[in-house]
């Protein structure tokens, strides 16, 4: 067992008579994590007569949220005074005793010196149990962003572009999860910000926007005519665009420095714009805006660092003779979704071209206004949970359940914190949460779901209890279901029993008798429940629907060995497809 030093506080001589000693340990080796090594390092810096009068208290961040009006130092002292009997776990304390710790009289609270400023910043958060490491990880990421290549450099050659999207092998903190390569992305950005969700909805369904005004259409047409012109330099094009953008979004900060970046224009952090003279010259303005975003959210402005007060929802504009609109948030890392890319040079149908671009700018303007509230100074402490988890908002008359998100659910069924998820878990919008009564639930966000199939099997305990399916932002369904404890069949094939096969057969028969098919009975979608009846739960009803009516998605795994011989992308699902996968499940049992 080891101990993390990053969650302890460090201070010099005490200011209260109730504490014998608060000791500073500078330049502690990063690898010095075990208690025995820690004590050895301490003893080197203490007089010999005090080397055996150390007491190690387990100070894993309770003092960070004890009293929000006190300084970090006061919290540390208050915690130590109120927890004078708290010691390290027995296995670690035994090591300390071997080093001569007997009947201690002094208190020793320690953290690596490099984290001093981080701990001061953590005081801005209301940290729930188990989130301390995630908070520190976020702070470390924000420190790393300004050290990455600046925006103008990041877009100039293929290797720099790859570095911007993926980071380095040793450090992926600066990676931009924007779908390059295909799986380098997260859940939809719109799930984490209501203003960005509305923007996404309005761009995809522009007829939902208010009627365009005469004056606005005049301004947009003038702007598009400016876009058709030729300019000797990039600065000349930017100068031509400046009046329209200032009118649209308010007076912007033009070439305002944010760490080492100087975006062409920004409106605090809520809108960031980068511009190029012509497409293909000096790099992609869309990517440059994404890189600038990292610098802006890690910079201090108006007495706050954006990345410490919100998940930094932002609209990113890339403008040349084309217009791109993207949305970004920082949860466990930076995620970007591209919403629009279109020509500012009108087509032969001038009227349609102007209306299309006007609708996009209208939606961007409305989002920028709404985002102003997000960037108002926030009181301390800032709850940490909303920074990394979705913000579901109803799009119907349904009342959403109150959910307290506690983690993501990995492919193996484990609950993990977003900052420590693996690459396979990152794109999945599957979370663990608790209801007000303490019930743990799984929460899934998906665009399609076989509600009837899930309900039918849940009634017979072949699927998790379905608490509800809710329409939320940007066309998503929020599926709230029982959080089942078991082991996934995938990776645990040896545990597939004949009873599990029999139960899966029964479940499939029930579905087929009602004219329904599941469509995706692969091992990762089946959970094994040893000692229970039934002994399996079927998960993931995203594809489920009517036999020979409901279609497979357009994008499915290319591994043809997984599927029955008649399965085709966007083809109709059929009962024999389920039976093919059921037979493969049976073969796994026989192989075991």
C-alpha cells in the first residue's frame, strides 16, 4: 500500500499553542511515497532528539472543505486539532513504528512543496469524497496547457497538427479530443452545457430560430460581400471583418494576450475567433481556435482562472472565406464538436446563401449572450462535480430525476472518475449516479433506444430495472436504470455457465415472441450474476426494435466474425441475427 503526498498540506512553524509542530519538508522526491521512505527523509532534516517524535495523520483533504471562510492554513490546523487520534491505516502505521515512532507528541502534516499553489486553488472547490485526485489532475492540466506549442505553431505542419490533437506519448494532457483520429473524442459537448446544446439544436434546425430582421440581413450580406474580396494580407481581412463581429457579439478583445497565445479575437472565454486570409494559407483557423481555447481557459483574468470556475463552455469560430463553428468544454480534458462549416462566398442562389449564414450567426449571437452568465465570478467554493459531469436539461414536460453523478462506467463495468478513464471509455456517455434516496443508478445518453424491449425484459429481471427514459438536449435520450453489480461476460468467458446460456435463451425467446429483436447480444452487453436468478442481465438496448423493421446503425464494427451472415450496415435487423449471437454465447460456454 502506498500513500499519495499530493493531498496533504504543508506549512512552517505553528501559530497555535495546541500544536507541537507543523514541519516543512521541501523538495520531497516524487517517488517518496511509502511511509518508511517518508520518515527517512524527515529524519534527515530533524534534530536527532525529535526524530522519533513524529505523528503521521491521515489528512486526505477533509480540511479543504471544513470552513470556507478560513485560509487553507487555518483549515489544516483546525482539522489536526479535531482529529488528533486519526492515524494512518494499520498496514502503514506498522511501517512507521518500525522506524521508531512511539507515543508521538508532535503532529506532522505534509504535502510536496510543488503542490502548495494547487492546494490554495483547491480551496475554491467543494470537493466530495474521492474527488481530491481529480481536482489535482485538473489543476495539473491547466498548468500544462500554456507549455504546449502556441496556436500559430500548432497548425503549420502535419506533425504539429497531430501533436495538437494527441499530445505526446508521455503527456496527453494537452490533447484536443475532437474526433481525430475517429475515436479520439468524448461524449457530445452539448451534454455539458445548456447554451451550447441550444446552439447545436438551432444550427441543425435553423427554422426554430426567430424571424430574421431586415437590418441583420443587411449586415450579414455586407459581411459576405467583404468575404468575397481579395486581401493582400491576413491583417487586412481581419480589419474588414472586425466591425461586423463587434456589432454581432459586442466589443471584442482583439489580439489580447492569454498566456502565450494572442487569439485574433475573443469575448472573454465564451467566444474565440481565429482568422486566415484564404483557406489553406497559414493553417486551419478552426484548429487554431481550438488550441487558443486551451490557453484562454488556463489564463487568469478578472480575478479568476476560467478553468477553475466552470467547465469553460465556449463557441469557437474559424473564419476565412469560409465559416466554421465549433463548441468546446473542458471536463476531464478538452472536448470539441464541430457544428458548421460553410462558404461565406455565396452560391448562385444568393438569397439562400445569405439566410443560411445569417441563421448561423444569429444562433452564435444568442449563445454568446447566454454564456455571459457562465463566466460571471462565482462564489467559493465551486462545486467540482458540475465541472466534469453532464448537465441534463429536459426537452419535454417530463420532470428529470435529481441525479448526483459519481463517475463513468467503464467497458468492464467499473466506476471510474473521468480524469482516469481509459481511451475505450472516453467516448461513451455512460455514467454512474445516485438518486436522492441513495439508490445507485446507471445513466446513459443516447440518440436511439429500444424502450419496449428493455421494459419487457426488465419485468422478468433479464435486464436492469428501468427507472425512466427522458428527452433531453440536442436530441438525446437520458436512460436511467438500475446499476447492476456483476461481471461482464466479455473478458470473463470462463465464467459463462450453462445456466447463463439457458437464461439468455429464455430472454431472447421472450423478445422474439413479441416481435422484438435486440440486435447486439455480444459479450460486452451481457452481465453475469453468479448465484442469482436469473444469472444474466442483458444491457445496452440502443439498437433494439421491431423484427425486420428496425435498422442497424450506419456505423457498426467491421469485424464480420462478430455478426451473422445477413447483417448489413443500415440493414433491417432480424431474429436470426440474435440467434446467431446466442449460438456464439453458447460456444463460449462449451469452450470454458
